């Protein structure tokens, strides 16, 4: 008797089945949480609980000028997911210090709401194009995405940069902190909205900075951000590709979470080498990854492989994809690529659970 594609009952391990069903239930909750977290962020629900909690649903609705029945359901979903804490005695909801750091403190390195910002909109907007690209192998450029992707990327990455870039990552590079303090020239390639360019300019007032990105809208916003931050006089921005940007004899070139997105990373490395002084440094900040696939099969690797499928790899393929590194390239693969581009020294200078900080030198 044929059973179609059904798995024979005797081959199913009930424990493993339960575990996998549990994973999918968790993921369904996570998928809807992307919408609920964004609603909570935009309506100021997390913020209000942080400021005034513990609150009942009635009190939270009053404080945020929202409809109690919706707020009640939202709170229960948040409590079920561990995003807020429920006290059954008082029927009040609050944020623990950890929940506050992740959901309500924009300055905390653990702040994660940027990750949910626009997530559903951006993914839904591009999903059909990516599905089609699975068949053709064509690329989808960064510039082709829904515009919410760009400020969301800035907000997602910025807390980590603010926590580590000036205090830990730059000082971890040989001689760079001293050069920057004395006045150095820095190019920040693939700078997006310029968060890192501005943080470095604020940290090192005697140095000058150029932020470079091929995406004209991002450069326009980076200029605005630099003026708002009061560093517009020491920070320039240029619309250019990483393969062709202007300038020579930079003391430091930085590439934050963008090298693996580029379609011809060997040529990028070669161009960086040409624009760098002989004792200069390339600092590559890449998503944390191990060299072997099996060692990236964990929650952080999952998020990065997911983003890589939807954003990073399509962008590389749009630019030729030779090679399309993907967001989990790993240190050894990155070393090979920059060595091919003409660099001779390479070392892991620092790391966080989310980032590798790589020092690359001529
Ligand atoms: C994931 S975003 C990171 C932005 C920013 N560095 C940050 O960490 O927030 C990748 C950036 O690389 C830029 N990019 C991609 N390919 C590029 C290329 N070939 N030349 C210059 N910029 C590029 C994109 O426009 C985008 O701003």
C-alpha cells in the first residue's frame, strides 16, 4: 500500500517531533511578534510601561491614548513571549531591568526594537522578488528595498556601535587610537546613514572623516545626521562605490557590516589598499561567524543567514556576486579575499557576540 509522502509512523521519534513542533510554534509567535513589537514601539507602549509601570491594561491605554481592548490583548501576547512581566495578583504589567534594556532604553547596547522596525513591511515588499530571484539567480540591490529598511538598519546597528566602536574596537587596533587622537584621515566605506562616521568624528575631534556609500539617499541622510550632530565641518560624504571612491593616503579605512554585501570584494580590498597609506589600517566589522557552517547553526547564525538570504546575498549578486560572500563568511574566507586584494597582515582584534573586528594591514 502506498502512503504518498507521509513518513511511516514507526520512524517518528515523538520527542524530536514535539521539539520541532515547539520550534515552529515559537517561530509563528515570533513572526506575529514582529508586528506586535513594532506597534508597541510606535505607540509608545513599551516606553510607557518602562516610565510608569507596573500598569494594568486600563492604565496603559489611558497613558498612551489607545483602546484598552487592543492593549489588553497585546499585553497578554507580550507576557506570553517574555517581553513584559505579568503579576496575576494585581493584574499589572511591568518591565524587568532586562526587558527595559532590550525594549525601552534606546541607549542600551542590548536595545533590539530597531530589528523589528519595518521588518514586516520590508520583507513583504521584497519577498516576491526574492522568490523570483531564487529561480533566475538575479540580484536585488540594497537601493531597491522598501525605504524603511534604511533607518531601521541604522537603528538596529547603532546601539552596538555606540557601545564598542570608540571605547573598544578602535583602541584594539595597533597604533590607530594614537593616530586618530593626533589627527588622522579616515574613510568609512558603505557608511549607510553615517552612524559610525559620526560616532568616530565625535570620539576623535582632531581627525577628519569621509563617509562613502553608493546609495544616494543614504548619503543625503548621513549629511543631515552629521549636521544635526554638530560634526558637519569635519565629516564629508560622497556617493561612490567601494571599488571607485576618491582619495589617497588614508590612515584608516573602515567598513561596517557592508564588505560581505559587495559584489566584488577582492576589487574592493584592492581599491582600499590603493587609497590607504603604507602604514594604514583597514578595519572590517563583519557579523560574528565561525568558519564552518555547522558552527553557525545557532540563533545568531540563523538571524544572519536569514538577513543574508533576503538582503546581503541579493545585493552582492546585483553587483556581480564574485564571490557573493554572504553574511556568515567567517574569518578565514575574509582573510583569503583581502589577501587576494593585496593585504598581507590580518588579525581578529576584538569580537562581540554579534561582530568580528578584523584588523587588515598592507
Ligand atoms: C547593511 S548596510 C550597513 C550600513 C552601515 N555601514 C551600518 O553599519 O549601519 C550595507 C551598506 O553597504 C552599502 N553598499 C553595498 N554595496 C556597496 C558598494 N559596492 N559600494 C559602496 N557601498 C555599498 C549599502 O548601500 C548599505 O548602505
